[in-house]
C-alpha cells in the first residue's frame, strides 16, 4: 500500500528519505493539514529536491509551532544517462563536467531568506552524487538538443552541512572579500556567475548579515561590518 504522498514521489526524493530514516522515525506523517516526510522525535524533516517557492507556505506555518529542518540536495557530481531512442540500442552514460557547490542553495533560498531567523527552522544542504536520466523528446526542443530529464537517481552522500542561523550562511562569504563589495566582487571571489552572487547578497541582506552601504557607479555596495549607529543622549 502506498503511504500518503508517495504516489507521485520521485526516485531521488524517495531515496534520500530512505537514507535519512532512523529506527523509530515516523514517515509521511500528517501534521496540521500537511504531510511531513520524516518525524524524528520532535523534529519535522522536509526533503525538497525542487524549488523552494512551492513549500514556502507550508514551512512558514509549521515553524510557528514545531522545529523544522529542510533538507536540500545539491549534486556535487553527476552522471548523465541517455535512454536509447531505438529498442535495439544501448543507453549512453557519461560524467557531467558540472559540479554543484554549497552556494547554489541561495538560488532557492531567495523564496524565504528570512525563515532562517526563526529559532525553529534549520537548513541542511546535502552534497550528493546523482544520475540524471534523460530521454529524447523532440528535435524541436532547443534545451539540451531535444533531450529532457525524466528522473534523478540518488547514488551516494558525500557531505552534509547544517545551517541553523544566518551567521552560518554568511560564513560562506569568501575571506578575501573586501570590507565593501559589489555583487561583481562577490562573483569574482567565489568564481561563480554574478547571478548567483546577486541572490546570495539578497538573502544575506534580508537576514541582516550584510548591509547596503552605498553605491559604486550603478552597483550597490555591501558590507559585512554593520555601521555604528550613534544614539543621541
């Protein structure tokens, strides 16, 4: 019999849930009108392999009453498995040159950056190896030359990183970053796309970990060091 919420469960989500479950844990538990992936003692655990916007309302309501941990996987290494277009052919498997990184979580965290200010909320980023299964859809499909992803398969966990408060995330800022910096400076220090640096700066600003202190040309300037506020006696 399928448990609540398992009918449409993707392989990566199901495998991660199985990897995290411990003896005595409860699986697919109804709580306040929502179905929770895992309950470990008092802790509610949600595993999200897609975008965060779809669970914003759910998490925001739950953290008001329960300790909640969101687990998000990032593929540190990935293998691409292309299914054969003809029955007689063999699938083709290759290793992707792309490598996931911790900072990629900011691309999703923009949906609710202030949630980490809540004492009941924590975020765990789990670095994994995964296999991405693709099938050929149509030559008209421009993305990936007509190949579309049909599922993601879990291979192994390589590292786990828990963020319980905003300062845990601001620790990801490069040490070599200047006292005042733009998102271009941040992107160069991270050796990452500027779009990711912009999302990182937005999240950390919303959490109060960095402040906007001015502009350099048309770019905003940020600082990790909060300016002194002079109080009148």
